[in-house]
């Protein structure tokens, strides 16, 4: 199938749902009431655990189930972030044959996530993106060939 085909997305979601169920990861509730949480949207998956052994077990179960379905985990695209007081856990994480790079922040579904849960990083990143978009439209904003209504519409679109 071609990438972006609607049927491809549907079939992938069905396969991924089966992988998660076969892995035995409990999908009900939140991390506040259990030791492991999995978030999945399309092909972006986020595993959160209260303990490193719990994370190891969940990842190995998920990887085994994915392999049985013919899916592959890309080690290069996968990162590990520890959020807590213990500073010894900021290094890379080895699980089975995989070694995941330890990071202080990463982008998940277009939003910057950091270990201190500091939203100013995300706000600054979005301000920079809006500024770049606006500067890219400077010539259009100065053009006399574009009506004021269109310019106002473009400006409001960038602000929101």
C-alpha cells in the first residue's frame, strides 16, 4: 500500500491494537493509579513506568508481541527520559538487545516534553515557529496585490 493511504492507517491501527493486547499491558486507568501507562497515537508510542524493572518487562513484552506481528521497533528513533530525583538514571537505558539514548526532553506528537514538566520550553518553541512563519510571509504582508482582509486572515491564523 502507498504511504498515507486511509486503508493503510486502519490496518496499522488494527495490528497495533492486537500487539498491545497480546503484550499484556493494561490500558485502562492512568499512571496515577497503576505502575505502567502506555500512550499510543498512530505509530508514536509512549511507555511510562514507575520503576525501571517494570519498564523493562513491559518493553520486552511489547517488543515480542510486535515482532510476532511483523512490526519493528526503531532503536534510532526511540529515546529514554527519566523524570525524578535520582541523577544516576539520566544515562542511556539498555533493555535486552536495545540501548536507548537518555534525553532531557523530546518531542511527542508535536509537543516538547521535558523531565521537569516545564511548559516554558514548549511555549518558546511555538513562539519561534510562529515568528518564523510570520517572517516568511513578510513579503506577502507588504504586497499591494493582496487585500487587507486576506492579510488579516493570514495574521490571525498565525497568532492562533
